C-alpha cells in the first residue's frame, strides 16, 4: 500500500468495494460484517481510522498491535466467521496518522458472520439471512464462478486421506501456535475450511472439489477431476525432450512437497540476510511459484500445469480464468483469488500468504537470486511465470526488452511516418525483407506499437 493509493481510496465516498471505519480504540463489531459482505460480493478494502466521509482521524498507535492480533483471532474463530478466513491487516502512516487497512478477497463459498449472511450493496452491508431469493441468487452466483465449489455427494470420508490431518495440524501450529484447528476434530476442520458444505439452492451436500483435491485419494481425484496433473520437467542437455521428469497426480498437500523437492533438486540455492536471519531466496521464489500453479489454476480445464526448469530459466504454465490480460506488475494490479477455498487452506498451513503477496515477493527476491533479473507474470487463458535463474537469463530478458541501434532507427522512422513501408526501410538501411519483419516483431513487443494491414498505418 502506497500513500498515493491510500489517497485515491480516501478521495471518494464509500462504495461497493471500499468501506471506512473509525475504530480509534479498537475494532468495531461491524467490521466483521463488512468482511463478510465483501467476501460474498466482489471483495474490497476496509480502512480503519477514517470517518464516513473519508477524513482520516487516525488510530491510537499503542492499540495497533492488539487490534491486529484480535482481528486475526476473530477471523479464525469459527463461531465468528464461517468458513474461517486468513487475512492480513496492515498499518500505514498517512498524513502523520496511523491507519489500518485490509484487502478482503471474494470467496467461493457463502461466508457467515456470527451465523448471519451479509451481502454488499453500494456502500452498505445487508443482512440477507432471512431472504430466500437473495440467498439463492448468491449461491447460484458463486457456484457458477468457482469450479472448486462443485459438490460430490457420493464422496465419503473413506475416500479421503485423513492420515494427512496430523501433518495439517503440525503445519498450522507452526504458522500459529494457537490455531483453532488444533482443538478441532478432523470433520470440524473440513467444515471450518469450507471443504464440506451444502448447496442451499439444490439441497445437495457433501465434500466439494477443493476438499477432494486437498485430501482425496489418488483414484478419487482422478475420477472427480480427470484433467488434474502437474508436469515437472528438467530440460538442459536433452532440449527436445527432458533430462528428468516428475508427473504429479496426488493430493495438493503432498503435491506441494514433491514439486518443491523437484525445484530444489535442479536449481542452486542462494542465501541472504533478511531481518538478520540467513534465508533461502530460492525457497521463497519456488514457494510462490509452486503455490501459484496449485492454488490459482482453473481445475475445470484439462490443460496440464507445467513446471519447466531450463539452464537459465524456470517457467510455469497453468490454465486460468483471467480477470485481466497481459503482464502483471507489482504496483498496478488488484489481487483476485482463482480458488479462494484452496488459497485460504494453504494460507492456514503457511504455504501461501495473503492474496497479492506472491507477486510482490517475486518482484522483490528474483533480482537478488538472478543478479538483477526481473520475473515475468503474464495473465491470459494460460497463466505464465518466467523466472531468470542467473545473470545470463537476466541479461537475455533485458535484451529482449531493449531495442538495438538498428531497431531504434526503424522505430524513429515509424514515428516520423506512420505509413512507413517495408520497401522504404529496406532501401534506407540496406537490409532484407525478412530482417525488417523480424525487427518489426521486436519493435511491436517492446514498444506496444501495432500495424493495421488494411489501412497500412502504424499506431504508436
């Protein structure tokens, strides 16, 4: 969060995705109602320490630590929020005053606050618990958006790997020694995480696709999600095929470990001091990359997810439902979870952080690992991540984004004459037609210029 972005959020009145709360001496109860309504609609920002008209009044700095702790505890309390949520509340000093803010992503399941259901309408939170029509509309909206929400009524606990529960509790304990899951039974954890639910529009209840992917036995996963596979390739010597390969078809909890081990096996490690602690940069990067292809892929598609490790690059591909198209930059995107249930589960066991932190971490730590290189994150029907692994890849990426002297001359000619022909470039620079087209392709990629064949005109 930057001061400029906070200024933008406070420059307008409250709306369907922005809510102001005073909360000077503690978190008000209606904050959780707003968390619930944002989760059930489009998501949004809650800013605390602000009047209803957007005037910042600040929060007592001595209260910030306790307010953060209480907020997290309440979101993980199943009596307060169901399913429980994992959100990060942050503080920022704005115009000399301390404010708290939190981004609430939309969820794939209907969220409840104190056993009441809230929906967002313009700038208010509406209790729709006793409104059957609005409830049905909400359930229909969510079930049509998220594949992980699909319920399999004939899947029973015997079809799940309940032996993984001890591992889940240990991971949750490492993340939070007082995690509520430590006091719950296996079935209560599944319900708390939203993995066992009821569709109130159809009456069907049971374990959903998220629950099957996280805990299902391999044959159950194959039956419920036939296209699920993650293909990991190490390709350095044999460029036509591969030098090593791992095909992962098991549950997401164990799949994460297998893929992390594969990356560790085929890449070098680098350490640096972070807060005076020696930290593996490769571990941070691979955690974000592996977490992304498991958490944010579209499981309704049979397109196989891939992790490809080359001599100088690590690349991933996975099918997704894009919310935007093109490169994702660290300072100009709005995080949007593709599978909120799975993301929340991974956050609870410490394998992902808050929504959006993965992009920030990749932009922060990739230059340290690759000696200056930057990651490429491209969101489209196929979501791609390209991570340079060394200086060679970093220089290659920089070269791909920089025009050569000849290419710059051609671009200058285009700027001066938007109807520039290939023949004119060939005559001016004494180069072949194929070279012109190759340079054109690079110019289009680097500058964003486009050529309309019908009008023979360049657009800059």
